[in-house]
C-alpha cells in the first residue's frame, strides 16, 4: 500500500463529492494501489461485496455500510461536509465574516491547512485536464474548513490562512469562468484579491489582477485589459520573477489586441526573461507551477501570434511544442492550433 494518503487524489475526492460509492471504492484502490481483498478488510465487507459494488451490481443504500466505508477509508474531515456545503456558484457571505474576525492574539492548529494546501495543488493540476467542475463542492468545503480556522489565528499564521483562502477563491473563480458563470467568477476574484492584500502577498495580488485582465481580454476589451495588466505589473511589493513574467505576458497580449506590435514584443521579451529566472518549479508560487522555460517560450509564441507576427510565432511555438511533452494535453492542442495557423500565414 502507498504511504501517501490516497485522499490527495482529485479523482477520488470528486467521487466522494458525487456520492458515487462504486467510484469511491475503485478510485481509492487505484490511488492507494491496493487489491479488492485489502480494501474489503478496511471497510468490513467481503471481497465479493466490494466487487459487486464496484461493478454496479450492488447499490450502497444502508447507512451502516456508508459509515463502514467512511470510517474504514479514513475520509478527511473537510470532505465529510463536502456534500452539504452550499454548491451555488457565488461565494457565501459568511466566508468574509470569518476572515474579518482574524485577530492579533490566539492560537490555532494548522495541520488541516497544511493538508488542504497540498490537495489544492493537486486540484490545480486536475483543472488543467478540464475536470475542475467535478471538484467544485470539494474545494468549497476545503475553503470552508480553512476560513473556520482564521478567527483563532494570529500574525503570520493568520496571514498564511488568508492567503490559502485567496488561492481557493482564485481556483473557484477560474472554474466558474470556465463554466460561463461570469458574475460568480468576478465575485470570487474580488474576494481573492482582497484576501491577497490582507495576507500581504504581492505575488497573489498581482496574479489576481492579471486574471482580471485575462477575463477582460476574453470579453473583447483589450484597452481595459492592458490597463489592468499594467496594474498587475506595478503591484506594490516585491514580486517574484514568475509573477512579473505572467503579468507582462498578459500585458503583451493586450497590447497586441490594441494593435501595438512593438509594445507587445517588448513586453513578451520581458516576460520571457523574467520567467527564465525561476526555471525550477519549487522557486515559483504554487499557482505558477506550470511556468517552466518551455511554457514561457510558448507564451512568447502566443503573444507573437496575437500581434500577427507569423514568423516569430511559428518559430517560438514550434520549438516550445517540441519540448512540451504530453503533460498538458489541453494546452498542447491550443498551441498546436496557433502554430498551424501561423505557418499557414507565412
């Protein structure tokens, strides 16, 4: 059996949120790398019962069986309320009330926050595969758990919890936007930005401002997007190179959108140079785990394509795609389409 907790796995957590008991057993076995016989021993069922449930030949309806599975698989506390947490797209006002009650004295156990920070990193990668909506109620429940810790926190601990809340709110905004829930996406983004400022995180505040510019570009408003992206670049505080890079890239895309090719190229070059200063994932903020040198080169190609510089776009995209591999299939398809278009226009 793997020593790491299986419950870090996004597919298992999504199965739990959907109350799909057959999928829970299957995904737990996959994540934990255990047999049906071992799993049966954990949950107090026979191997044949586990097999029938997994194949859909037996439906789990009895509360006693649900309790056995829940206890035997050691379901994390934040997931026990995942199915009862409000699953509407918009944020619940009680979240902001909890953060407003953070104070300067107190003590709180942050082990839950440590665990949730770890699983949120996995959720980011799950969203790359387009499965973020399946984890919506799970992430809402995680955010609920984190904000409940804040009123008893103080100093740096409170800052850390508030930043973790901001990371969750950004994730929820991104997924809501992908589901065309634009009002809710904006509401989550506003919360995330305010919490980033409360936590004193220049990187997160800049990133959230950059995401706002990205939304504006998608809505066909490059003038507003350029202004917003420039604000992301100029966020007060010490920005990490990767945070500066992604803000400059978004400004380059907006500059291309308003027809300023020279500014677009300059900003794209600045973004690439900044990104190369943090080639190792561990040196970047968690939400920019993906901004490797290869991805940074692809961003140069994307900006060149937006600026209608077909030769520069084809060269950068072609080289970047050769090195991208298969880790990001959705992004690979996106850049491949841009490359093919640039080559046709040469």
